C-alpha cells in the first residue's frame, strides 16, 4: 500500500519554450513596432501570456505579402 502525501508541495515549474517569444518586427512597420514594445513590457513584468500573444501577432502579421494584416 502506498502512503499519499498529505501536505502541500511546491508547484512544478515547467520551462517556457523560447520559440513562443520569437518573432522579429519588420523594420518600419508601425504594427510590428507596437507589438514589439508590448512584448518587451510584458517580459519585464513576467507576463508570459501577454508576451507570447504579442510575439504570435508579430509572427502572423502579413505585411502585405498575401497574409492577414
């Protein structure tokens, strides 16, 4: 028979996949510049959900090359 743990344990912290924060803003693009600033501020505040969302928007921004703008 096993003995279950009957006290609180420290939470498990999983590493953040670095690619979730990747994405290079296109020089001269106002949208990418704003998103890059948002991502930077979110990273400083350890708001990883907002940082990942901004990075995703940068990666998905079409820039007039057939993608969604």
